[in-house]
C-alpha cells in the first residue's frame, strides 16, 4: 500500500488547533512536546500560521538543537524579527551545521555590526566560506551558493575517487555530480555519480568527465539560474567567480525557493505589497504598507477624474455618457492587463528580448485591432438599442476601438520601458497601465462626444 501524503495546509491547521487548545489550558509542557515532535519545516509553517501572541510562546518552546533549522525555513520578515533579538554567540550556535547559503540568508537580515560579531565568533574555515558568499547579492547565483561540495582532480582514477568518497560519513545533500577542478580550484567539468559507479574503475576522471557543461557565473540573477535549472532538469550546478574559480554549487531546493518567491512577488506586486508580507502582521505594521499603494492609486484616480472634469458641460447635456463611460475604461483595462501579463511572464522566463519584441508588439496590435473591432460593433449595437441613439453607438464604438488598440500597445511596451528605468514591471506595470487606459478611454469617449454633440 502506497503511503498517503497529507495536505500540508490541513496538517498545519490541525497542529495549530491543538496548540491553541493547549494554550487555553496553560499546559506549556505539552505544547513543547507537540512542537518539538514536528519537523523544522512544520514548526516554521506553524509559526507563520499563528497570530503574533502565540508566535512568541511557540518560539520560546523550540529546542535549541533545531532552532537554526526552523529559522532557515521562515520567510525573511519573520526571520529578521526573531534573529534581531539574539546576540552573536546565540547566532553562531544556531547556525552551526547549517549550509553556507542558509547561514548567509540569516546574516543578511542583521545589521552590519552584528554580522561582523557573528563572523568573528566563527571558526576561520566557516568564516571564510560564509564571507565568500556574502560578497554577492542575495538575488544572484553567488548569493544562492552552497560551499559544501566534493571536488576531484582529473588525473585520478575512478577507483581512487571511490576510495576517497568512502572516507566521508555522508555526501552533501542533492549530490548528483562531483566537481572536477585543477590545482588552482578552477572549474573543469563534472563527474556524475552514475558514471563513477558504472565505468571501469581503472579509467581516469579526465576520460569520462563531462567537460561541455558550463558553470554558472556567480553574478547571474537568480531568476536566470531558475530558468537554467528548468531547461536542463538539473539537480545541482557548479558556480564560479569572475576568474573561473569554483565558488560552490547551487542545488534544486534553493531554486525551488527562488521560483516560489518569484510567484509570490508577481502576485503581491500587483497590489503593491512585498512578497514576504506577513499574513498575521499587526495592524499598525500592515496599515502603513498598504497606505502607500493606496496613495499612489488615489493620485492616478484623481488624474482620471480630472480628465472627466474637462468634459463636465458635455456630460450635463448628455447624461447617457455617464452611464457608458465606465464600460470604455474597463474594457481597455482588461485588454491591456492581458497583454501586460503575457509580456511580463515572457520576460521572467527569459523569452523576450530586443530580437523578438517587435514581433510581439505587432502581434498585440493586430489582436487589439481584432478585439477592438469586434467589441466596438457589439457595444455599438447595444448602445443603439439601449438608448435609441445611433450617434451614441458610433461614438462608443470608436472610443472602444481606440482604447483597446492603445491598451495593447501600452501593455506590450510598458514592461520594457519600466525595466530600462530600473523599475519593477510587476510592481508598477498594473497601476501605470490602468492610468493610461482610463485617461485614453475617457479622452476618446468624451472628446468624440463633445465634437459630435457640440460644446
């Protein structure tokens, strides 16, 4: 019988219900036993799913032996909240045994002064490994790198390599290849474990190693690293510095984190929130973050309203315009969002560049003309039947055609323009596009109405 994997969300809610019940009865010892009987990743999920008042109780009951593994699984905001209350000695203790990239993730949440104290308290070997990775931005291949690797020289036979591996208590997690380097630690190629186990033990590493697999530059953005892993189905990949010297390797578990963070970023950026937004953050912390985005939207709404105000006299004469205005703006907003989403997704997957952007722009314009013409005819017919006014039907049809074409053009061009200005398209694209489609829609509709119905 195959084991059944329980839904993690249901499992977390079950644990949370038990903890809340025990908190109500005041039996902290039982809570501690329950919490420490879970895996670190499940404890982290439990903390994330708990209100602030319960989090501190749970945190205080976690055994010191596993607290580092729990911190490793927490999102940045929560991790920073807990580690900033620890001194250097505590941080060294909890990070002992963690992989280098996980230690770096924790240290990046700390002030420089505290980070220096933690590094000074580490052993020389650990400090050197951590400092190597800290030199790179957290959103690059270097920042994802784990220095726990096994390297071999090309001149040794497979038999020697096997005897060397048997001296290890265990292989690093996600090891599918050994990394081949020269005396200067420069990357040469990979020796797969399957080759090591199936080839003649008397042949040398040089004869059977894979020399056509390029290492990842340490400065490569993490999203591009994720694309490479997806394209080549890698489990791990070597990372080199600017001189081609081996820095370490990236493993699939870190790439999964990057993919998840990108998905969170795309979702949360649409409403101006950070991907690490805490679901259970206190109201006084949540309100200011949301207020900023609401302020930006208020400014764009005022801009759109000021355009409407320019045509106040026309609207007073033809009240029908007030009924139909939202339709023109809404259709343009939806059409533009469709294009914007496709382009941003293509850019995130590395599919769009200067060589094919013109083709996409042409395609989206054609789609804009087709859909604009189709729905202009439909809405024109609806308006004619609804208000018994053929002129109004022509005006709204023309305005809808204009707005849908402009929406397609804006949706296709905005991501590249924002990216060239060092602005995140996922964050600013939606609100910018909405402003454009609202302003153009109102201008086209009310402007045409003013021309045909008179000032």
